[in-house]
C-alpha cells in the first residue's frame, strides 16, 4: 500500500468517526423515537383486534368521567366535593383571557391577548390537564389535594369565587379578581371553619405546569427559560436553564416564584410570603413542550376561624418596563448578563434604547442609531488603539534587527532588548490591547441585551422577518454539525465583515507568523455559535464591524507613519533620565528580566 492510498484511507476513517460522533442522536431524540415506536406498536395491536387507532376507548372515558366512588368517601372529608361534572368559567379583560375549571377551582388556561406564536396562533401560556394547582390539606387524618375536588363557581362581574364545602360553615374558597387593563389576577385563599379539621401549622401549595412552545427556535426557548424565585430579603435567583434540576428553598421566606419562558412568564406573588418550598424543572421530550415546572410551597396556618392568604398572579410578557411596573423586582427575570454586564445594560444601554424607541422608529433603524452612538462614545479608545498599533508597525524593522542580532535561541534577552527599545521610543506595547479590552464589556453586554429584548419579538427589518430569532437564508432540512439545520444570512455577513476587519488589523499592526492567522479562527467559530442567535444581535455586530472599519479608515488618513517614525526617533534621541521614578509594574518587569538573564548565565 503506497503513501497516498494509506493517507486517503486514514482520512476516510477520521471522517466516518467524526460523523458518528457529531451526528449521533442526543438523549431527548432517543426518547422521542422510543415514544414514536411505542405508538406505532400500539396502533398495530389495535388494528389486529379490529379497533381503529383514532377510535376513542369509550369504556375508559366513561370510567374517568364517572369514577366509582366509595360511599364511605362521600361521608368523609369534603365528601360532597369528591364528585361532579367539570365545567369552565371565563375571566377576560383587554390583556388576558383566563379559563377556570370547577375541578380544582384552578386556572387551566391563560391566553395573552395581542400576542401570537411564531405560527400566528393565539399565544397560550399553558392549557389543559398539564396544569395542576391546589392545596395539600391534612384533614381528618387524610391528605386532601384540592386539585381533585369539585368547586362551586360564582361569578360577579370580573370576579369568580370557587368554593369546596367540607361541611356546614366549613369550606375552602378561592377568589379570582381580574381588573381592567391589568396582567395581574388578584387571588385570595380563604379557609373558613377548618381550624379544628386541619392538622399542623403549615399547609402545602402545589403548582405544576408544562409551558408550550411559542417561538421558532425551541432551543432558544430552552436557553432562556427557567423557574425564578425571590426570597423576601434577598435577590432574584433561578434554577438551571440547560438541565433537569430540583432545589430546596429553605434560606428564608419566599416572596414569589415564577415559571419563566423566554418572552413570557406566569408568576405567583404571596403578600404574606411562603415559609419555605422547593422548585423543580425538567426538559420534556414531547414536541411543542419547552419546560415542565413544579413548585411546592409551605404557607403558615394559625388555626383561626377564617384564615386568609392574599396573593397575585402575573401572566404576561417579559418586557423589562412591564415587569418593573408590577413591582417585587420581577424585572430581574430578564437576563441582562453577569456583573458588570447587567449594570451596563440596565443603566446605559436600556435607557438609550428606550429613548430612541420613543420616536416610533423601526427597530432596525434604532439598532443602527444605537450602534452609531456607541461607536462615537468609544472613538477615543479606538483612536488610541490604532495609534499604538501604528507605532508598533513602525518599530517592526528595528525589532527584527534586534531579533537577528541577539538570536532566536535567547528569547529572554530578546524581550529585554525589546523593552529597552519601547522605553527609548516612548511606546507602550500594550497600548493597542488595553483600549480593546476596555471596549469588551460593552460588546459582551449586547450579547445578553438583544436576545432578551422583548421589543424585537415579531419585528421585521429588510429580509429579517423577526429580529428576535434567526433569519433563514438557507434551510438544510437536516442538522449539520457545527452549523445546524439552517444558515443565517445576517450571521454570514457578520462573519465576512469580521474576517475583513481582521485582515486590515493585521495590516495595521504588522502581525506576522502564527499571530497573523490566529485572528481568522474566531470569526469562523462565531459563525457556528451565533448562527442560531437572533438576527438583531448579528445585525448589531455587522454594523459595529462596518463602523469600526470606517473609523479606522478615517484615522488612517489622519495618522502619518512618517511623523510617527520621526517622533519615535526624537524620543530615542533624548538623554535617559535615570532619576525618573519607574512605575511598580515597570520595576517588577525589569527585575524579572534581570533574574531570567542571570539564571541563563
């Protein structure tokens, strides 16, 4: 076997191994495939016995609708509320359409008016039997879950009262009140005449639900969805966004918890605070489902004749200003990044964005103006960075002479001679990097700002139909390693502009060798990372690259290499001032170089 044949076979083996590794299904895909196989087997077995797969099992339905009830159970705790016929009651205002069920006396469905899913359907936060809500009461030696009881509804205006009777003048009552133009539902729990029935000093409240997909990218919804909570005297925190997790909340009283989705939230605020509790999040495998949330909270019970718990539900958008208007620090659910990025976004970027938004412009134009303002503010740093790189480029021939004179086998002495040259020429070798480092927090802040900005949701600009998600220039139909199942045109333009910027920066700085090519790697990596990120974010990075290129073009016209060279020669010609006090950094650097030189000798 010759060398070419061996090399070809070796490369084929690498490609096959890489394909098996990158294209192997993840755990969620395996589970979904198993569900599909089980459904197919069940359909085949039903066909064999002459039953259509779509035909309802009337016997089972009847058993569920009319369960057999033990006569003793009817005489036990809440015996009259064990059976009933499920019926719905609707609460509605200009912002919400809420459906309540007499079974459990709970909210079974919430529609946020004025909002649509990515397919254009009404936006439903949760719906159906996937949503459970109720109290766990230790009554007469049994644990009663009110989610299983049938309540008697009474509607007066936009207020609905749900009551489950225990006995004469003893009952559990839920009161829902929806005000006009509000995303909040006032919710009171009244425990009347149960002081001798309920055991213990606390009662449990359980709320679990499965949030439905609203956006085009369910991966993006996974990335920004999690249960949030706030201790009464603490900060807002959340569970994992990327994996299943359960957390006990026992560090203090809990003011509220929230089932947060990417752009929408369902929150429960307790005015008397929960004693303690636990939160759980799971990533479901069923299509169209984003996250499963489960909350178990403890409420204090004082064994009074009329125990009242005052609460509020919030159902609505995760728009920062809307959440802030609700109080209780709900706006901290909007992920503005880590410290100090969140402060940059909240106190600099967001106010400027809101000011520009007040003019009623298209959001593509707002991002353009926002980028211009940012680049103007950072222009002094850009100028200093370019000037430092130009000085280093002018010094490059002298540095090459030093390297050739000293020899590449003595890098410590080469660096020491470089430092002497920098000092004589009055050049800071880090002068080109420091301004870029100072700009980095602002660049990173936008990485969190645009993906969590509700205002961009559903807003179009040029060919981008929705600035809050990716634009599909090419849709592959299958997932390709590193890229995904699509190619974003704005991400491609951003990558191309970054590569061009890298080329011109190399020309300015005079980079050679490996340093010349390292800068081209990061844009390619960002292509794979940002391809599934919002078009608004890639649009900003694209504009920033264009404006940086324009700034450097103007600065290059203003900066004369010959004048820089003449200035450097003047600095070198000045007599060295040995009495001049060195900085601590320079002193430590000189000491280090001296020690290295002595060790080598």
